[in-house]
C-alpha cells in the first residue's frame, strides 16, 4: 500500500480508530493517574522526554489501537510505542525546531519503514498538533487530526509538535516500525 506520497511524506487516514478504542486508551491513562498519582519530578521527566506513561506503552489498551490500522501499515518490527501528551505551553516566544526520528542503537542500522500517529484528542494548530516540513520542500504544515485519525509519516519527514495555546492537554500515540531483521 503506497499511502505516503513521495512528495509530501505524510498522509492522514481519517477515522481509522473507532471512538471506543480511543476512549479505552484515554481511560487507561487517566485511571493510572487516579490509582498511582504522578509526582512533579515524574511529570517533569515525562514532559522533557516526550514519552508519557512509559510503564503503560506496551499495555493492550495502547498497542490495541493498531488493530484498527490497515495490516500493510503494521508490517515490520514494532518499536517502543510512544504516548504523547502536550500540556499548554507557557512561553509565547518558542520557535519550532523540526527533527527526524533516529533509529534506536539496537536496530543495528535497520531503518524505519514508517511512523504512525493516532490522535487521541483533537490535534490542531492551536493546541500544539503535529507540524511537518513536507519532503517536497514546501512550507511547514500543521496537520489537523480528529480523535481516531491516523497520520502515516515517511521516517525522513522533519516534524515537531506545535505550541499548545489552548487550556487542554493534547493526546496522541505514536508507533514506529523498523525494517525486519
């Protein structure tokens, strides 16, 4: 399946993950907070690493989101899932800096095949949603996603979270697939 266009490097698949699967994942995250709390030093570490709830990343409620994604997009070796939350940004003067994901050391030089992002809440320009620098060299684009939408990204696509100017936290889960060993 040639989902990712060679010129842009990303494609949005609307409504792939059903609302009940999105809700199940959010409930799982929120119940963990209720049951276990989150001290400031833990939250600070999660914020700066952009990996929230690392102890939940392999739980069925998170990985189960992939059951709804077309099978051909799930090929390859699944790396550690990433749960991403973006609270409101406090600075007005932050500049976005794009990055390209680097394969883990244990991959032994095997490249990523693709990156999949699942929106768990609305992802908009105003709440710090995904911004991409298209591979065709055009201007950066804020990728608008509704809960359950999936963004498929070329692993060479420069991207970044935007700046969250709203009062709510933005939620997403990202899955990276390596070339099989």
